[in-house]
C-alpha cells in the first residue's frame, strides 16, 4: 500500500519523520515545485489581483472552519414518520 502526503509546514514533517522511523515504516521524501499562477501581463482589476493572490497562496483545510459546527448550524431535521408522530 502506498500513501502520499502533501505536507506544507516543515515543522509537521519534523514531527512525522521520527514516528515513521520508530514504527519502521519505509518512506521517501520528494520535493515538488509549486505551481505558479501568474496574472496576465497587462494591468488588471484590483479585485482580480486579490483573487490571483489567493490562488497563489493556496488553500488549506483550516480556511474552511469547523465542518461539524457548520453542519449543526445549517441542518434542520425533517419530520419522520413513527419518530415524530404519536400513535
């Protein structure tokens, strides 16, 4: 079985490597060049420039917040037969 991890924070890698060595799990490191997103050469709208900057920075799971809290906030229970009706 092979698992690929994309680790952006070097501190996370420093934490993970000793565990892999301790558990005797073989691993290899491969550095991948980041994808460069460049805006068009001509002058662009400032809003588009901000969007390009967001794309260049990338997205992490932390930017989405807590998914459980979101589900609790937006979910509404629907009435179910035999659960919400009294016989």
